[in-house]
C-alpha cells in the first residue's frame, strides 16, 4: 500500500522566508503529485500539482520540485506571508490510482 | 465556497446513538468520497462512490455505513461509535474517481463521541 512520508510536521518561519516541505513516496501508478492547503475550519483545497514530464512547476510564489529517481518532491513558498499559515498536504497516487496523502505540515509564518 | 456542503458542521453523540452526516455537491461530479481526518494520522480515505456505486471501502468498521442515493448526495450513517472515532469527517467530490483529478472538499463535520 502506498505510503507518503511528509516532513517536517510543523514549521515556523519569519515573513519573507522560504519554507520547504518535503515528501517521499514508494511507488506510483502514474505521475501526478498535488499539494493541498488547509486553513483552520476549512477543508483542504488544491494548491498546485505537477505531472512530471518536468522537474519543476511554479505558480506564483509556490514551486514544486520533483526528483523522480529519488521518489521525492517538495513544495517551496517564496516570500512567505502570514496569510500562508496553514496545513499543507502532499499526495501521490496509489496502485489503485487514488490519492494517498502525507501526514501534513503545519506552517506558521510570523509577521 | 467549494461547491461541496456538509451538515452538520459539529456533532456530539454518545456511543449508543445513531446519527448521520450529510454531504451535497453542486459541481456535477460523478465521484464522491468520505475521508477521516484525526490529529495524529494522515487523511484517511474511507469510502468512494462513482456514479452511485461504491468502488472503495478501506477496511472501515461496520459501525460506519455510507449511502449514496444519487450522484449529488452522500451520507455517512453512524451507530455505536467509539471515542476513538472522534475526528473531522470530510466529504469530497471529483469528476472521476481515478486518475489525476482535483478533489473538492467540504468544510467537514467535526464529530465528538462521548
């Protein structure tokens, strides 16, 4: 069964810093790696996703980097803002082509 | 507003009660899901329905009973729950139940079992 290991569990950065969240997966039926963002009291929402015919995808201040040989991918948040404070989940498809989520990273960006 | 509405938002029940969680999606999607989110575990997939047919049941105890009467509505019937079942229950929908589709989550139903 697919396991997705996410680290760190929590992260505190100053405004303007670049938090990095890492995920490692075991096997995947196909290459699709999304990140979801969850604010308190809300459900997770898709933030950004990569289909690795490329090793990097950037949307605004959010970047996914992908290392297929290492079976790892990461989320970088450039110029982080207090409004980015949330819990972030990575995910990877399992053998049944459904998403398995990582354990989540609680990010706090201090003003 | 994600287009997925869950009720109730909060529920407290005793171990002998029977209650139900409701989910409605207004996105025209064909697949609906129940996830469990607890403090110390990743998002756990419980059930998946595609075109009103259950296609996934991840070894969930029988005290949780899903129902999907049509493609827009999903229920989770609860009976004789245990305190460890206290969690946030999230409903989600997507266009198809497999592949690289975006999941749209509701805001969840916070369940406390006394």
